[in-house]
C-alpha cells in the first residue's frame, strides 16, 4: 500500500482515537460513585429551569449556566470517548474512500 497524505492522516486519526479511548476506558471502575456526582449539577439545572418558568429569569439562568458548566465538566470523559470513536470511524472511512479511487 502506497502512503500518501490521506493515508497518513487516516492512520494518525485512528492512532489518536485509540490512544484517547484506551486512556478513558481505564476509569470505569468508579461508576457508582460518579453517578452521585451528577445529581447536584442536574438539580441546579432543574431548579434554574423552574426559576425561569416561574418568572425569576435572572437567578434561573445563573443556576442553569453554573449547573450546565459543572455537568459539562463531569461529562468531559464521555465527550472525549465520543471524539475518540469519531476519529477512529473517520479514519477508517478515509481508508475506505481511498480504495475506491
């Protein structure tokens, strides 16, 4: 197989995706403990939504934004796994498209 720019990019994307995925999968032994950590930011988002619906938009939006940022930070591991899987799939699709042309 001849290496060109697309083949090198595909191999690099697959490599980085596998590296990210391997580093993130090792942290699944604390699932029960981390589920409780989602309760507080979800409660903040829910209370903020209720505040917005009941006419207290300022405090509601503050709670939604702070709870959303905390929740985003807690979901960053899952987001990294999704990005890693996306890199792997896109890399394989580049390999597949290269063989057609």
